[in-house]
C-alpha cells in the first residue's frame, strides 16, 4: 500500500525519524479527548508520516483515537499503514468509511485493504461500493494471493496504435475532467493496443511529451514490451522488473487482452518484504510487528528453538560417545568448541551466499556444479589456512604436536563439510519444493556440529589415546 491519492501542500519531511514529540502530544490528546488536537496532528502531512505516527501508539490508544475521531484515517493514510495495523483497525471503522476509502484509492491499494477485512464484513463493505468498483475488487480477489492478478491495478492508460500523439494527450485531458476519472493517480507509460485490446508496445510519458503532435503512436512506440500473466508469482514479477529495469508493466488476461498494470512502487515494497522474509527465515523467526504480543512472539519462535534443541542434543550425544577420551585428555574439551564454531561460521557464509543467489536467480542448473566446486575449494583453502593458525596455537598452548596435528586435520575436514552443506542443503530443499531460507539453517548447523565433534574426537581417539 504505497500510492498517494491526495495532494498535500505541506512540504514532505526530509528525515525518516519520527517526531516523538508529536507522538507524545497525540497520546496526551487522546487521554484528554481533545479531538481538535488529534485532527491537527494527523492531517496536513505526508500520509506515510501520519501512518508512522499512528503506528507508534499502543493498541488501546489506537482504539481510543478511532472512537474519538475516526475520520482522521484518510484513504491515503489507510493505504500507508502496515497490514497488521490495518487488520486491527478495520473492525473499528464503519463499512461506509471503508468502502469510500476503497473507492478513492487505486484498485491495487483497495484490494490490499479488502484482504485485511474479516470475512464476515466483506459483503457488507462491497454492498456500499459502486458497481464498477465492486466488480474490480471481486475480479482481483479471484486470483491467488501474492500473484500479479492480485497485485495489479486496473486503472491504466491505453491508446490505439493508429492514434496520434495529439489525440492521446487530448484523450487524457478529457478523461481527467470527467467525474469518476478513470486515469490512475500515477502512471509512467501509455500502452499501445490493437483493435482486440492486445498490447503491442508502450510509450513513456517523456517520449510522448517530446514528440510532434501529428506523429502516430505505432511509429514511435517501443515494442520491447514485457507482458505479465496474472497467475505469475509476485516474486517472479519483481525479478522481471529488476532484470529489465521496468517502471511499469502491463498485465494481460487469458486471451492476451490488457487488463491492468503493475508499477515499480509496488515492486519496491515486494522486494523489501521478500528480502525481509528470507532474512528472518534464516534465523528461524518471523517479523515482530508493533502490534504483536508476547504470546504470539513466543508461539512463532518456540518451534524453531525446539528444533535447535533436538540438534544440540544430537551433537551432545556425539560428545558423550567419547567421554572416556575427554576424561583422559582435558584439552579435548577445551578445543572441540573451536572446531564446531569455525565450521558453523563457514557453513553460514556459504548458506547465505546460496540463499541470496537462489532468490536473485543467479544460481541456476547451468552453473550449479561450478558454484559447488567453488564453495568446496574455498572451504578447503580456508581450512588449510586456519588449520595452520590453530595448530600453532594448540602446540604453544599445550606443547603437544600430535594434538596440534589432530585438531588441524579435524578443522580442514569440518570446514570442507560445512562449505558443501552450505550450498548443497539449500539446493536440495529447493529441489524438493521446500523453502531453503526457512529450513536450511537447522540442517547446516547440525552437519557442522556433529561432523566437527565427530572428526576431532574420533581422530583424537585413534591417534592420541
């Protein structure tokens, strides 16, 4: 939810930091039921700044504010709020206010608000909307979540290929003067269509404004058009935008007719969300929003902690197999965490690179073998370098050459296994249809811990005792 649908005379703030004085004043106004101050603090600035200010309030303060002045939640501000905040406040708004906001917003923002409505209120809100707006919402909602069909906005500018530049500009001017203007609030390209409404090319607004009014669109349009099907996953859409440096792209229906467009501002939000999701998944957590409670946070994180507990028990079991050897040579207990730790860091490095390469489509079947070899050899080289360093430290520390050689050999072997695990685990999970970002960390950590302890203690049992 990112587009601005209102004009604001106040200059936008150049800083991203919240003005906590305003937030404090807003809290005070809520407690004193000062409606005038509430309205003053939540109007006249960029909707994104107002949304940030509202989000800093506690759930109780948000509820109290909406009871005092629900009208301060403008359509553009509603579109800027985080989804979980929208989900919480929509039940507090009247259906008429929600439907009016959805009618004023572009269809892509409207559908995002509609998604957060409780199922039992959706029909009530739709009933308050104009027939055309209602149909657009219903058509968009027919597509799966996180697809181009759900993401696209149905307002766009299209012109027949035989029109001139002057006719196109005049058409846009006439549309903007009509009540219920069908032009999108923001657009960057004009799509050139044939008689069957199939897109044949596009014309950037900059090209249109520089061209002679008598020039025909088909003569100056760009035919390198990236067309998106509505069933395409939004992550794949983002990849196309990045690959082809797109500002906007047309979406077509099953018959190839132009049915909507996707703009870069929505793609920026998707890329941010997807990258955040992958980063959090690597750590086995989800995003803790401002409205999340202790209970929901614990429920989200506890399962992964339980999995980590099981893997730690597995590593401890390996250690228990060599408890007699550890009792005979205490140095083993001192040194074995080093081997596991170095392996863990090596595996994490390879894993992070692999997850990133998979997300950006840089890691493909064509170069998989080369990447695997690179990670394996890099792990061996690093293993040899740090084996020498750790071997020297061990010899100086414990004055045992055989112990230094054993830990050096164990370190090389564990780093090699860690490097391979860091690349092979996410590739394997991807192949079986699992999300590598979510599950890879557990498997890689298990490999590095178990192999590290087994290699070091096993070699020690063979050559030292």
